[in-house]
C-alpha cells in the first residue's frame, strides 16, 4: 500500500512538472526545426537562429532591452540599497509599515502599474507643456521643449520604479541580520559614516545587493506589460517585439527568440540560486577548514596591499559599463528617425531596412490591433507617431477631428504613380492628407472541407448550420456592416432602427452559440489550422492564409451576393508630427513601385500604384521558387476588377451619435 | 591613580518626556578601572555611549582632559569600545579585524593623511594578539572562534589603537560562568599591563566588586553611590544599593542616640553616628553578620521557616515578629526550630531614609527574590529592538 502511494505521488510530481515544462520544452525543440511547422519535426537546423540575428528589428529591440535592463538595474540597485539602509534607521513600527508598502507594488498587477505609470507620464507631460509654454513666453534665454512624449526615458523610469522594491526586498534581510553595533564599532575604530558604509555595511549586505540586482535585471529583461504602456511609439523591447510577431501566427523565429529569452532568464535565476546555496553552506560550515582556491584568490584580492588592483578592476568594470551604455545608446539614438504605426503585420519588413540603408533615417515600426485601437491610442496621448496607416473611414474621422497634418506633395513625387481611381476619394475629397497604401475587399473565408455547400451569402454568419465554427470579426464597423448588408441596408446608414436590427441579428446568433470567438489577427491561426469553418476578413489576408494552410484545409474566399465593403488604407501624418520631413521621405518611398511590388508579394494586399498593379504578375513569376505563374483567379481576389467593386460599398465616416451607438452596442455584445 | 581624565558635568539625556539620565556628575581618573553598575534601564549603557560619542547628551558637558567633547564624533575620540556582542566584522579574519583601526588613514597635525606602514601594522597586531593570548589564530575567520576567543579579538581590536580609555559594554554577558571568571582576571591583567583607563558596564555586582577600583551604582538614571567596592558593600548609602550589592536584611529602625539603634523595640549597639535623636532610619544587616545562638541567649528570637544548603553555608530564613530575615550560617537549624540571634556592632549599618525605603530587604517572598537576582539581563537597555541581533548570536 505504502509502495503504491509512493509511485502515485511520484507520478503526480512527474505530471506536474511535465505540465509546467512541456510547453517550454516544445518551444525550444521547435526552435531548431528545419521547417516552418510548429507541430511536425522536419529535421534539425539553426536557420531560425541565423535569421534571428539577421533580423534588424529583433536585434534592435534586444539592444533596447539590454540597455533599459542594465541602466534600470544599476540605478535601482543604488537607490534601493540606500532606501533599505534608510528604512533600517527608522523605528521598528514605521519600518515594518514601510516594508509592507514596499511589497505592494510587487504584488500589484503589472497592467495596473503599467497603465497608471502611462497616465502619470501623460498627465505630467501635459502639465509640463503648459509650464514650458508659459516659461518660453516670458523669457527668451532658455528654450524649454514644449512637447514631451513617452519613449525610452519613461520606460527606463518605469523599470527603475518597479525594480526598486525587489532590491529593497533583497537587501533588507541582510541589514536585519547585520549586527547593528558593527557600524558603531567601525566608527569607534575611526571610520566616518561613509567609511563605515564602504568597509563594513557594504561587505555585509553585498550578497543581498547582488541578488537584488540579479532579480531586478531578470524582472527588467522579461517585463512586457509595463514596458508596453510606457515605451511610447519609438521604443520596443524584445518582449514587445515577440508579442507583435505573434499576432498572426507563431513562426519558428519567435520560438528561437523566446528560447533565448527563456534561457537567459533561467541562467540568471540559476546563478542567483547557486549563490544563495553557497552562502547558506558557508554559514552552516563554521569549523576551521582550508579555504578553497577561489576563497584564497578572493582573500588575496581583498587584501589591503591589493587595493590598487582592486580599484583598477572596479574602475575598469565601471568604464566597461559606461562604454556599453554609450554604445548601446549611440547605436540606437544617433540617427534621424521616423515613427510609424500600422495595422497588424502590414509591411514587408525588408523595406524598412532598404529605406534605412538608403536614407540613413531610422524607422521605429509599431503595429496596432485595429483602426479603433489605433484611434484610442492616439486619443490617450500615449503615442507620438509621425506616420500612421489606417482605413478610409477612420481617416475621415481623424480629419474631422483635426488630428492629421496636410502632406507636402512636392516631397512625394511618387504620388503621381497612384491610380486616379484611388485619388480624391470621399474620405479625403481634395486629397490633401493621404497617400493610398493598399486597397481591397472584405469577404467570407471558409474551409471547404468543413462546410456542406459553397457559401455565397452573409447568412452563413447568422444561421445555426455552422454553430460553434464561425469566427466573428472583432471590429464593430465590419461586423455590423456585414449584418446591414445581409438585411439589405447601406453600410453607412445612420438609421438607428436599422443598426439595432443588424445588431440584434448578431446578438441573437451570439446567444445561440454560433460564434466560436471574436477575433482579429487570431483569425490566421484558427483558419489556417482548420480550427474554424467560417470567418470574415480581408482579401489580402485570405491569400496569406492560403499560403500557410495546413494539410486537409481548403480555404476559399467569396464576396457574398449581397455585396460587401471595399476599402482603401492610406498613409497619413499626424498633426505636429515631430519628424515631418522624414515622414514625407517615408511616404514617398512607400508609394514607389518597388515598395508596392514588394509589399504586394509579402502581404498580398493590392497596391494603388498603377505600375505595380501592371507589373505584379510578372514580378510574381520572377520571384516564385519554381517560376510558377500567378493564378489569375487569385490575382482577381487580390485586386478585383471594377464590376466587383461596383457591388461593394466603401465606408464613410459616421456622425458622432451613430459612432457612439456602434460603440455602445459593441460593448453590450461583450466578450 | 592620579589626574582626572573624563568628567561628566550635569549630563541629562532625555527622549521626549522620558528622562534616561538625570543630572549625572562623575569624574574618571587616568588609569582607573571604573565600573558602572546597575539593573537594566538604569542608564549605565547610555552613560557609556555618551563617553564613546555615540550619543550626545541633551544637556550638560562631557570633558576629556579638560576639553569639552560633546560634539566630537566617535571616530575622532581617543576612546575605543568593546561591544556587548563583540561586533566583530564577519567578513574579515582575526588579523584584519584587529588591524581595522590601524588601516584607516589618520590626519596628522598638518592635516595630511598619514597611514600606518604595513610593517608596523603587522607588529602591533601580532603584539596585541599575544596580549590577549590569541597568537596563531590570526588567519582564522572570526566566525570559527569560540565566544571567549571572539571576546579577546574584540579587546585586541580596540586596544591596538592605543586608546586612552577603553569602554567595555557588558563584555562578559554572553559567556558562561567559568569563562567569565577567567576573563575577569584576564581583563584586570590587561588593564594593568596596558596602563589605561577602563570604563566597564555591567549588571553583575560580583563582577563589579571583583575588578573595579571604583564602582558607580546607578538606578533610574541617577547615580546612587560612588565608591570603592569595600565602601559600596560595607557602607551602602541607601536601601537600593544595599539590596543590589549582595544580600541584605533591611529593617526599619529608630536612632535613639549616637551608636544606639532600636529595632523591634530592642536597642542594639552600632558604630553609626551623626543622626538626629529619634530619627527613623533604614538598618542594614548582612546575612553573614548574624550569629545564631540559643534561643534564650539571643538579642532577638525567631522561628526558622526554611533552610537551603548552599555548599559553604545554609541560607536560613528566620521569622522575627512577622518580618523574615535571611541568615547565612554554617550551623544547621531545622525548620520550625526556635532560635536566637546576636549581632555585633560592626554588623549593623544605619542609612538615612530614602525613597527606596521599604522596597527591599524583606525575605518574605524569598524564592522569588532569588530568581530575580539570577535573571540575566537581556539585550541593551535602551529599548533597542532585539531583532537586530538575530542570527548573530551563535556560540
């Protein structure tokens, strides 16, 4: 019986650890996979690691991560150590109270810390702006910057602030264990307080300081949430970069970078634990023994006659630290920059490298989940993008709210290449604010192996036939638009009754369990893997899914008979963009035939560039692996002909009241 | 014993309303072994810390060689301290602990930094380790030493700086009985060898009597009595001192004339003079000064209520008219036997009444009082939290 119990408990332990570590183990294994699959082993290769180190965006975010972690660790270790010493000079009651206060930020949800820091910074910047304006207006000697934005500095401050409690937590017990009389004794023997600190307190609490610093560094390196809210638009850490890479599908490259991140954090933790265990052993073993080689070495090193060697080593380490910081900062911040925000993974990233090499302008490229998410980000004041890519109706709204800057078309000669069809559209009738980026249609994507018949109507989204296998698009404009089309109304209706009728259709289907989930870019993984039968998304993304569909999945795209939406996404510049000229260069580059061809090939969205549209089939043939020509049917889905567009309606900006209705209804629908 | 070295003039130490030291006046001579003796919270450690420079008195002056040093920080005083728990530096070995003070740069008369040469440091440290009998231990980590050895390191570390005064804060408190006795002799020897002033804080009266040239008895932030050990024992000034130093029976009496004191309505011959006629007084009778005689021959008659064998003598508690005395005698008297006692005139000491009168000297609650005397004083007496000592106390 006893024996059985032991096997049972061992099995249980085994299962627990399996559960804990299997996912990470798989991630590590598949980072060495030769193929793209995250499920089928196709042989060993280091290709993903190679491509990782060649990926400029990842390497850059690695620099940023190391820089912010090193600086935050150094500063918070310094501040935290002295804070802990300060705490110990207080009475017991106040000290204990403060230690509890110190614990709270560590237990607090990261998201709360992140959001509150973000709000704090934004509020401070606003206050600073008014002050700087007033200050600059009353005197002319010193010009204060009026506009401050989130960025590396704010992220560093955030990291310092969440690291300090960890340092205090590690230093405090060492101070508590320390005999209080030691400081008195040192002073009694002739030390000033500062000498006593260096000669007695520091050696005593050094283990605590080192482990505090290690933990702070670990926390900094793997922080995502707080960085996300405080980094602003120009800075990305490695964790943020990984997150943006996983939006559509998890590539083996993500596996590789995650593996490296995991291993480095693991190494830090192991290092810290080994140190602690060693110290405990040393404390236990008090009998006289021959000191080990390292102890002898360390004793030699600490011997007073080696003072200069010691100082030299310290100085050298200090110099190395400064040099590393300068190099990292220099590498990241000496160039002119342009901050870009786009929807989803919406660019061939090689274009960024080409642009940077050619112009010397650094591109900070970030992505937003949806038009609406981008809009609220802009409204919150937490972003300082120069160029954004967003959709027609959102552009109209931004123009209405005076949030866009007019473009200087003299600096954008490539605008001439834009097909007249895509100029002077209703969202920007005089074409003063925008350069079209892509265009396309919204349609139904379905897995032919999971449905009975061909699908040609929006009704598939609301009936019970495919209950549990339908993905609802997580975007109020598109979701309600589809329902309005199905009911025979205009997608731009402002009639509340019609909108409510459309909403009821969705809400009813939702209540009946028709929808598996509300999705944005998660649609890729679900449809490619055959985890859902029906979804609505954009034509370009359908083509991208087609390329990645799993075996046994047969994805089709259809523009339903009731008609659909056709849209233009365009480049525009935000009001008061700090890098206006760089923004013009970027837009001009993105409007070039070269960029449009590359983008079409990468994201599968149609280009508004006349030359690119003409040349694409040839470009495809030339670049495909086996010289296979472009399937004309697919090209038609990508860039549908005029008669298809005629069946479609484009969104126009809705009046404020209707927008509010959309918003309220969407919230009502819930998660 | 010659010239005065340290003087505390009207020193007051108070934290808010709490007065820890109440107008202390004290002088300490060069090369003197002076002990501050008193129970927990009496102000003895505070006094020591004021001399060491760790505290600055709220009012009053501290003079060193005639110069006011109230505001001189500890690191500039020619005074060194041996701390209660030794406060050795755990990250340094024995040699480096002792050398700690020597390695610090000192300012010379011209204000330039001067360092003690390494050769001299070595010589002085080794010399000092020899004085404290720790030769051959210099490479050991301090954590590998016994309590007594750590104590010696602490003493060597303080003395190597050649201070004019060594302050010792309950240095033997953490040692066991035997070690304590050895170290008492050792300390006395060191003090005589080094020819410097020792200021010693303890709550252990035996220790104080055995080692000191001068004992300062303190209680409630006040000095109760200053004197040689003999004075303090034989001529206690009040009931507190009489009770704190050794065992005493303290009885209410009336001074009927010079050399005549009345206890329990019986007159006894004594040597004390100078009291007013019929003045109420406290009478101290040491337990060993009482002779037990036949009941009929006794000056007082009483009943034995308890007997405890102590080795050399019996502790016998005798009830006299409801008041219980402790008598130490080599004669065994069984419980409930009726006995008489005789007291020689030099066995009686008469004290003026003080606010301590009536608080001590009655052995009615004999056993409890014994326990109370045996209580080892806990950590520091200034109300410092004891948690600072956690994990540091590992003999």
